[in-house]
């Protein structure tokens, strides 16, 4: 279920304060955040963030296309290492041309 329209998008208050402070400063140091559930609002466009994925901080520069999405969508928490070696071996045998007798 989605959030009610009358409530508006959820954004951590501390994140809004940090973004406002960042716009007023000349130094462009990325904003660290653990709030993956916060929605990206138009005020964040052009700012840099470091989003925590549970292990490390993922750098993100917000563009106009990201508005309305959540921060967590841009910092995946799971790493895909590929399939098992047995699956790779079976696939290689299927694609190998048939030998002549």
C-alpha cells in the first residue's frame, strides 16, 4: 500500500536540514545518510549523497529523473556473484559444437 497523498512524501527531517545547509555552503562535501526510506524531493537535485547499504556508503548525485524515488533504490544491499561452477560448465557444454566422427 502506498502512502496517503495528503501526508506528502516521507523525508527525514535531519536530511532536509543537511540539504538546506549544503546549498548555502560553498564546500560540496557529500551528505551521509542511513535513511534509505526517505523520498528524493526536488530540493535534493544536484546534491551529492552517501547512502549506507548495510556495509558501505554508496555515492549518489541526485538528478531530476530520481525525484519521487527512494534513496534505497539506488544503493543495492545484495551482491550477485554469479551462478555455481556446475551451471557454468553445463552451459559451456551446450554451446560447444558437436564433434565429427
